[in-house]
C-alpha cells in the first residue's frame, strides 16, 4: 500500500484505506474475496433452484448457535 504524506493528517482517509485493501494482493484480501464469492455462489444457486426457504429456515433454527459461536470467538480474542 502506498500512503501520501500530508501536512494536515498522518493517516489517509478511511475510503482510501478501504480502496487500498481491496486493490492489494495480500493474503487477507484474497481470502476475503474468496469467501465472498463462495457465499454469493451459494446464494445464487439457492435462488436458481428455488430453495431460498431452506436457507432462511437454516438461519432461523441456528440463530442461537451462531450467536454463541460469535460470543465464544469474541471472548477468545479479547482474553486470549
């Protein structure tokens, strides 16, 4: 990433940072785009096959499990 040195601000504005992240060839960027494409592919397949209700039912049934997993991850990140 390239940053311009400015007299008024030591860091570039947020949109520039986001643009640099998505334009970079870092592993994190590749991972993000890969996950995004996989999710879009699954959703597109469900729409094309008419199984959208199955996806909605899955999220309704597993909402508490997903929330519990998120809380565990947050606790592990914050407390090590």
